C-alpha cells in the first residue's frame, strides 16, 4: 500500500509518496496547478506498483481542481478536514511547519488510517 500526501496551496501543491512502512518513495516535490503538471502526477501515481490512496486537506476552494482531476482519472482520493489533520499533527513529535513536512504528515496520516480513510 502506498499513500500520496498532497499539501495544497494557492497555485501549487507539495506532494510526498510513502510506502506502508512510512519510508519515503518519492521525496516531497512541487506541482503547479496546471493540467500538464497534475497530469504528470497522475502518470507518477499510475506507475506505482501497489494499491495507492491519495490524501489531501480541504483548503477552501484550492483543492477542488486537483481533486476533480484525480477523480476523473479514477484515483482514490480522501479529503481530510483540517481540524482532524491538526489534531493528528499535534500527536507528532516533529516540530515545525513547512510544505514538505506537511506533505509527509498527510501521507503518514493516509498510512496510519489506511482502512478508515474513506472516499
């Protein structure tokens, strides 16, 4: 099982891909909110060899274009309430807040909650 964590911002997102042991498969990288860039992400996800779930936080309206594009390509996407993610983050011993750390944290949430993450 593979978890893809997406930290969505205005105009760009940071993505991290973890395996079921929390090992980073693909270090955090940035995608722009363009069709070409998101399509590259879809291609990367399609190339993964195991069952994959994508997890992202709701961010007003910024996450909607990415969410819709991923769903159109029949990918499993779970959108998490920021309050739930904040509670999960506060149980983590790693201090600091950056887009890279957030994408890893979101992917970790997907691994830790694999069987209860719903579409």
